[in-house]
C-alpha cells in the first residue's frame, strides 16, 4: 500500500498539470464574499460530446485538490473508475469560518451554515448547469472539513452519493447528530451511497478514539444501499501520507462496481449462477455503471469471457444461443459471437447452420492472426459432417 500511495503522489504531480483546470473566483450572494474554485475537466471531456461525468467536490482544495485529481486519473487510466469533474474549494484563509461548529453539540455556526447553503444552493447548481455532470456526486473533506461534510447526511433527499471523511475532527455529539438524520430512509431511494472514514495514526489518542467510536457506530447501520468503510490506518509513514492512502482506499470501495469482474467478485457473486442468471448479472452490472456514473462504456470483453465457462458447462449449453447473440450485438466485428452460435447449432446436430456461423466468424479474422488456423479447424470439422 505504501508503494501504491507513493505512485499515487507521483501520478498526481505528473498528470494534474497536463489536464485542463479552470481557476475561477466565484462571487457568492449567500456568503456575500468570493471563494476561489479550481475546476478540473478530465482528458475525455472535450473529446466526448455525449458522456456525462461524475462530480467531486473537494473541500480544503489547496491541500486535497491535486491529490484527488491524481487519484481520479490513476484509477481512470486503470479502467477502475470513470473520469470525473473535480471542483476544489480553496479554504486556506476561511477554513475555520466556513467549517466552524460547536464542539459540544455539533451545531454549525452562522458562517458555516451559510457555507453549507453556498455549496448546496449555489455552487453545485452552477457546476451542473455549466458542465456535463452525471448524477453521481462525491464530497471530500479532511480534519475539520471531514466533520463538516457529515452534515449533508441530514438532507431529506441525499445530495451526495459518496462521502470521503479523512481523519475528521469530530464533535462530541457526532453519533447523536447522525442518528437524528434518519439514514434508514436512504433505503427507499433508488440509488447507491458510500461513506468512507479513515483515521490517522499520528493523531492524538482522544481524536483517534472518537473516530473509532464513530466508525463502529456508523457501520452499525444495516442499510443495503449505504456502504460504509472504516479504515484505521496504522502503517502510514507520515501524517500527510495517510491522507493519500485514505483517498486511494476510498476510490477502491466507491468505484468497485465500475471495475471489470475481479476474481473475488467472480467467486462471491458469479460462479454459482445459472447461465441465464450470469448473463443477467453482466447486463445489470453495466446498466448500473451507466445509471450511477453516466458512463456508457459497453460490456468489456474480459467480463464476457469471465462467464464463458458457466455458459458452456451448465444446462447442456442451452444458453449458447443467447450468449452468442449478445456478443454479436456488443462486438459485431469479432468472430467470437459466431463461434458460440456455431457451438450452439453443432450441439443440436444442425451442422449446416453451425458451419455457416463458423465461416462467418473465420471471415472476420485477419489471416495473420495466429488463432485463425485454429478457428478454421471448426470449419473443416463441419465440412466433413455436411458432405
């Protein structure tokens, strides 16, 4: 993990300055003041006129913005997360004013209440009206602002899908506050939510104990669509590196559905499915990706082949027909759809139609493809049976 975090920091430095970042002084009517915004547009933003992009709001932008953008690029490059629009709010001089609260009861003061309304009623509507955002919103905070973002859990209809709370400086009544927010009502929303919480091994004992107690409390909520991760980070080499490690770990959880089918996912959720269930699982997985992240990426070939053995080995290959047609629809220039249709017809002794499919598949292959001769053996085998 330490090596990965080091790579993440290097990735942040190397990529942040190579992408488009807009710097804007936003004049707020609610605050009667200005706030400096850094608005990062991902590499694919201008090239793709159709896709929308998830939005991440990063408080403490002067500290966390480049780091979060680096993590976003890193995961997008690995195809483990969608590209994101990232908005950092620079709070260096206004941090205590914007995120201030009463430590004894957790209530926001007047200035921080205004900042809350600024984010909710001004900044997010402005970003959504100006840029191509998807409905998936993330908010990120560290220390004081990490405590601050928990207040957004009180909204009747959730604004954010994901909360990343890094080493929060919590109020004494944080558990009572969150309990009053009626989180159980999230289960009635047709959406998915994530709450990531991390501690810092270099914080004082009182702060770490408070975070640990809150972590146990918020994990106790049994809400199917509210996914909670609490990381007690113990091996970070420094206080600052624990922030990067927390962001890295948060990405792994929040965007796990976006990644291709992993070995763990296959063993836990896929391998015992019937052929029809496996096909349905794959289709639903990618519908969820499009719904959550606005990313119509199409089903990855690797995920199609991940369920291949289920289709071939179970129920006598009865679903090879559906499987082959699905692959032809997804990958019309590939020979593989024809291969599975050929196997389907061959298993039913319909050798003429099987031969037709194998020929169609072979016709799509490059003669220099090292697998072309192997594929043609299907044609030769069926020619002997149809003569």
